[in-house]
């Protein structure tokens, strides 16, 4: 198990009171309160002592607060970008507004990303529970400054678009066909 997976596993074992305490620290820095720092240090420091490849402190603090905000179950392979695309409204103006919000999120530096990620997680949490790859999210945020990371998110978001379009397209038509209701 990677250091990131161990960190995520420790988040999933947190009790509701601990999650509540972390939620009260939304938007706050790690060193702003003693209780927040103590809780986080108990999660992160033992892992960091065992493995130098543990997520960076700033990223781990952000992910811990985000998990407390929206404790979506861990599910490998369900990236935030692909999950957001599944939640996207189908009609304008909501469709365009949603895409613009996703695009703006990609342009933010890590230090300003928390509110946008809260929006994204809140959106994903309202949909059927497919889980979220928290380990991948943590790893991506660890290298958020790299343009390649943001491009990968855009590709994941757009790949889902292409898959959906091709799933509902008649190969003989030039325009996508409307979705047909699933037979239950």
C-alpha cells in the first residue's frame, strides 16, 4: 500500500467528531488552531515518520478537510474530473456555467483551490454513490503546479464526454441522438 493510500485509509477511519472538527477548519491554515493541528498531526505525522513519500503536509491538510467536508467512499479509478463530467447539466445555460466553473478550477493555484474543490465534491456527492479516488486526488494535488496535471484533468473530463457522445450516437447520423431511457 502506497503512502497516499495509507493516508486515505486513515481518513476513512476517522470518527464523526473528528470529521466535524476538520469541517470547522475549512479555509483555515494548518497552524491557525491547536486542536486542528493536533488532529492532523495524529493522522499525518506517524505516516510521514515511516515513509518520506507521504503526501506533502499542505496537500494532506487540504485533502483531510475536503474529506471531512464530503466523505465520499474511496473508489479507485473514479477521478474527480470524470465524476464531475457525469454530474454536468445537459442544457444551457447551466451546462456552460458548469463547464466554465470546471475550467476556472483548473486555473487556480493550490493555495486557492479549496472552495472550488468543495463545490466539485459537493456536486459529486449529490449523485449516485460511485465513490471517488481520494488517493489519485491526493497525488494529483501533490503535483498541482505542473501543467500536465491540469491537462490530465481536462482530458479525463473530456474523455468522459467523448465516451458518452459515442455511446448515444448512431454511426449513420451526423448528430448525436438523445439518450434512450434504460430498460429496468
